[in-house]
C-alpha cells in the first residue's frame, strides 16, 4: 500500500514537470528567434529588456520563497494550492510573446516593451509554480530511494514534455509558419494547465501524510516571520559551505544551459548551410537536444544508485570539456560533426542540470538538522539559490548577442541572408 502511495505521489508530482516542460522548452527555444528575426528588436532595446528581466528574475525567487514558506494565505503557503492557482496564469504568460501587439517596424520601441512584459510575466509565474514544486520534491519524502523514484518519474515526464519542441518544429516549419506556431502554442497551454491541475489536486507531502486530518498545516502552525527574521534565516542558509560551492557551480551551469537553449537554433541556422540540413532534419536535431537528456538520466538511474549524483555530475563536466576541445580542434567546417556536437552538448548539459534537485534536497535536510528546525525552509533554499544563479539567464543572452553582433550578425540578419560559416573559423 505504501509503495502504491509513493508511486501515486510521484505521478502527481511529475505532472507539473510534464506541463512546465511543454511550455518552458518552447518558450526558451523560440522567443529569442522570434524577437530578433521577426519583431526586429534593436540591440539597445534587447539589452535594456534583459537588464530589467535580470533584476526581476533575481528578486522574485526569494520573494516567492518567503511567501510560500511563511505566508498564511493557502494559495501561497500550500505547495499544491500554489500550483493549482498558478496554472492558468502560467499558461497565459506562456502565450504572451507569440502574438504581436501590432506590426512591428525595425527597432520599434513597443517590441522592447513586449519582450520585457513577456519575460517578466512568464518568469514570475514559472517561479511561483516551480518553487512550490521544488519544495514539494524535498517534502514528499526524506528517503533517498523515494527521491530517486521521483527523479525517475520526473524524467519520464520531462521526456514526454520535451517532445513539444519536435512537434512544434515539424508543424510550424521551425516557426516559419507563425499561424501554425500560434495554434500549437495554444494547444500546449491548455494541456499544460490540465497537468498542473492534476498535481494541485492529487499530490501530498511527507508532512501531510504524517499528520492527522484534524491537524493544521505546517505553515498555519508557524507564526508569520518578519523581514528581519527572513534575513537571519537567509544568512543561516548561506553559512553552509556546500551550499556556497553549489551556488558557484550552478551559476555557470545555468549560463551554459541558457546559451544552448536560447541560441542553439541561431547557431545551427547560421553555421550549418541550408543545403546541408533540411528543415525536417533540423527539427529532429532540435527535438533531440531536449528529448535525449531525459533518456540519458533514465538510463543512468543505476549509476546514480551506485556512484551517487556527485560523481555522475562531475563526469558530465569532463565530457563537456573534452567535446568542446575536440570541436575546437576540428573546426566548424565539418557540418555533421558540428551538428552532432551541438546536439550532444545540449543533451549532456540538460541531463546534468536535471539532477540538481538532489543536492539541493540534501542541503535542505542538512539545514534542518544543523539549525534544528521543526519544518524545512524548502522554498527559501530554492529561492536563495535562484537569487544568485538566475542572473546568468539574462547575462548569457546579453553576452552572446554582443559577440554575434560584433561579427556582423545584426547587419546580416537585417538583410535576411545566411551568415557565411567561414567568417567564424576557429583558425583565423
């Protein structure tokens, strides 16, 4: 009976992953291409939007973390209720960028405002929902085996959800057919909302399973914390050496992941000639970059049990360095090898990043033991982590766009012609 309950909880938990993956992969993969090529946003407006987004992106995580751990309102403090209430707003935020507010001219200021609103709205709702889900991951069970079970269910859900990139590319011809893309995005939003509703209704935490029906929830039994208390708790969280080391590593991993998830399509379109790869082959390549990481994590489940997540993640870093070195030596003239490198690197980075909830959950457990807390500060730990790592999501596009424009990407993009791959020769 207990095994069935754990599996039912794992299924309910993973439904949020299914919904968020369907939306997040499409949003992160296509929004950059949309605003740069279709909406013709200027570089200045793009950088201004990313700076505003960087500030909002860093601040909303600890803010929502504080609200979810300490607020008395059920729609904030209840992990499942937060997911349930946030679902429709999350879906609406996902749809914001795909529908232009008017016909944008080149450098139109309104396209910059559209980007700011789209990024901030989507990230705000993503944070609200995913913080609740991340806290639920740490609170569903304190057993390592159960957490591995959650990871397994989670990766299956991620695998299914990430296919949205493949189907979106095939249906919309990699966003060349915008009406088809818009219709498909609406379908994704509806399906994702239904998935999040399932989690909100059927999932339960370890603390709820321990308590009796007559008991109050954890959040209701605790007094509301002042901001001074929040600062003190944040300082306590930051005293953990393992957490500080994790923050440093996670910042660069988020930067690396953002570069590939936002620019893989731009890199491939401009470094690999159109006649070398057809549109359908490119769609399959892009889809593989998001689908295969889930396969990799699933087949490495036994490695996680045998070696632990630390050694598995460390090995993935060695693979990334080795692959980058080989690609640098070969040069980008080998188009099929370049396509293979872009895809496999995306796979390894995504797969290792999928395991990061495991060390964070252990850090939360260590924090409970160290400070003898009655209940874990799950959302605050995830929020503090995001405070220091989320700026990488804005810094990465700003750095890459600056580098691309330095080599003439903006001028060539205006002319709607393909960049000559030889301009980017490593041997120059």
